[in-house]
């Protein structure tokens, strides 16, 4: 009991600043202090760290207090363990006034950390950690305006260099919360969304350039979550975004950065068939051809049923795209267009072009298999031989699931369906075919396959 009372009184004394920092303290040239002060600082620092590492936070409080008040620049650990100590006190405390004091002290420690160790870690990162502790301690009572204010400084300060990475999510969550409680903040939320999505795109590129695939993958999850929330918020539908940008496009038709933002924004929610999207794409393409601009013009050509121009711009979009996976998807879209026109040869070529950009695009192989199946009855003069074409289709499906496990279920379903259309044993015997032999499939397919029988 005596120890608990002492801990409580000392905590209050620390909060009140009763232990004054010695006059003349030089944090730069003498972070530990001088003479006996230096010895005391080192001893207390050691005691504090030993206790804190063991999570004996009440024991760590007294030596921590001495270091914090008398030689704060001695070690960054003072500011790492400090919040842990006061959060532990906060959790055990039942008196509301004292809990408030412990909360304030926790936040104060982060502010002081910026003063003494702001060069070790960006102040924006320290502010983010401060916000996290505030959110943890306050729970449902946390003030979203305060969270937004702090994370606004952090995220817009570090932009694509933000750390911790999930600060993007918490920032956008606070922005969304403010908008949902006050619809007049809609423009703020939309603006925050576009800024953050741009930061994350660049952050992902940074991570990939540094061969940090783990961070790139995590940022992708963060990005997807923010985008989903935006679409579901009601702020991000086509009508709203079109109205938001409508009057801003003409004055900014030579502003490449702005036009790119608009194209990305509209495209991210599937609003890529509007007049505004096409207009912006044309302006952007005139300034500097880009994948997004070319894709917009390709979509416009499709709407106008100008398929040859669409082919031109899809190919250009793929060539200009730095993300090979996206480039592959552009060519696969083109392949689908040819497929719908029943232009099987051109559809297959576009699918193969998609594989040049991304050899693991299983959907491209599936599309080729479906093209083969669609023309099975028209390849041989004898329709009974159509079963051989399905063998060639299954070849592609097996390749699809081998390079891309994500399409395995779809590929297996089609294999089951196509296998039922192989030659039966009797028909194969009559035509002179044996299981396992190689046969050539003529016509536009023009390749070998292995005979399989049902």
C-alpha cells in the first residue's frame, strides 16, 4: 500500500513539474549533465530501462522521472518507455481526474520527444505515435477533430514517406468520420482522399524500388480499404465527382498534375465512361501522353464504336504503363473486345501480348482456351473432330492454373466442362486417334495438342 501511495504521489508530482530541471542544463554538449548530475543520470537511466524492459512500470517511474526532468536528452528510451509507464498507470486508475493527468502526461512526453529527438525521427512520425496512444486511451471518447488535426499534420507533412504506414488509414477514417457527422465537410473529405491515394501510390512505388514487397503489399491493403470506404461513403459516386470537378477542368486544362488526379479519381470508382473523363483524358494526352490518358481515349473510342482507334490507344496505354500487371490487364481488355467481335485470331494475339507484360496472367490463358472452345465446331470439316480442339483448350487451362493459382478454381471448372467434350473411345478408334499422340489443330489455331479421350 505504501508503495502504491508513493507511486501515485510521485506521478502527480511529476505531472505538476515539481522536480525542476537543473539550471544550466546543456542537452547538446552535456546531455547527461555534469559531475554528480551525470552519474545520477546514468544510474537512473539504467534503473529505468531495466525495470521498463521487464514491464515493471511502477518501479520504473521514479528513475524515469529523474531522467525526464533532469537529463531528458540522455536517451531516446526515456521517451519510448515514458508513455508505456503512464499508460499503465492510466489503465489501473479509477479516478477520472488522475486518469486525465496521466493522459496529458503521455501526450506531453511526445511533444518533448520532438524537442530533444526530433532529428532522430521526423516529428510527423512522433505525432502519429502520440495520436495512436491518444486513440488507445480514449477509445470511443476520442475527439475525431483532434485525431484529424494531428494526423493531418503527419500525413501531409511526410506524404509518400509516411511512417507508420497505417497512419494513412487512421487519417482517412477521421476525415470520413468528420464528414459523416457534418456533410459540409464533403469537399474536405474528397480532397483528403485524392491526396492520400496519391501518397500511397508513390509509397508503393518507393517500397517496390527498395525491394520491400512486404510494405508494398501492406500499403496495397491500406489503399483498398480507403478506396472501399470512399466508394461506400456516398461522397465518391460518379455524379458527385463529376460535379466536384466540372468547373475545375477548363481552368486547369494545362495543369498535368490536376488532370492526372481527375483521371485517376474517376477511374478508381469505375466512372470512366463519362464525358468529363474523356475530356480530361484528351487534355492530358495533348500535354503528355500517359497510360491513364491513353486508356481514357481508348474507352471513348469504344463508346463511339471506333474499334481501330480503341486498339491503338489500348496498345499505347500498355506501352506507357510502368506497372506491368496493369499493362497486361489493358491488353486483356483489348482481347475481350476482339473476342466479343468473334475476331478470334486478333483476340488471341492481344491475350499473348498481355502475357508479354505479365507471364503470370492466368486470365489471358483462360481467354485463349475459351476462344478455342468457341470455334471448336468450325475448325475441322468433320465436326466429330471438335473434341481435339477441346484438348488444345485444356492445354491453355492447365497452363493458366500453373502460372496463376488465383484462377485455379475457374480453370478446373472449365477443364471439367471441356473434358466432357473430348472424343469418345469409339469415335477416336474409327478416326485412327490414340490417347497421348500429338495432333495438329489447323485453321486459325494452328498448333499441336495431345489427344485425350473421355
